[in-house]
C-alpha cells in the first residue's frame, strides 16, 4: 500500500509539472517567415497567432496571390515551429509519446 501511495504522489507531481509546462507554452513566442522575411508571423506555444507583419515591398496590387501565399507560408512556418516547441517541452514528460489532447 505504501508503494501505491508513493506512486500516486509521483504521478500527481508529474501532472502538476506537465500543467505548468503547458501554461508556459502560452507565454513563449515563435516567429515564422516567408519571402526572406518580408512576411513574418508570431504565434505563441498554444498556436494562437499574435501578429502578422507585412513589409511594404511584399505588397503588389497586381499580384495579390503572391502575398496570400507568403502569409500562408509564414503562418504554417510559425505553427510548425510551435509544434516543435511543444513536442520538445512536453516530450520531457511523455518520453516522446504523442498523447492525444495533451499538446
């Protein structure tokens, strides 16, 4: 019974550490870019877009599709980096296992 109590304490401590790590992800910012930096997107570790910056030289009224592609690429770059950050931060607790709904 003592071993079970000790194990439950360890599980609870690990859960608390995981929750804290998940909360900290929300405070971290990641930047993605496209077109050599003419379009940049910042997201947090929870994959919430915080800002989009478009330099004037990226705006060509004759080629709106290019700008749309640059924004899309920058957003996907930032979200991919956010996934990498989450996997890195949370992987400490899961041993590399992908637990659905955790991150």
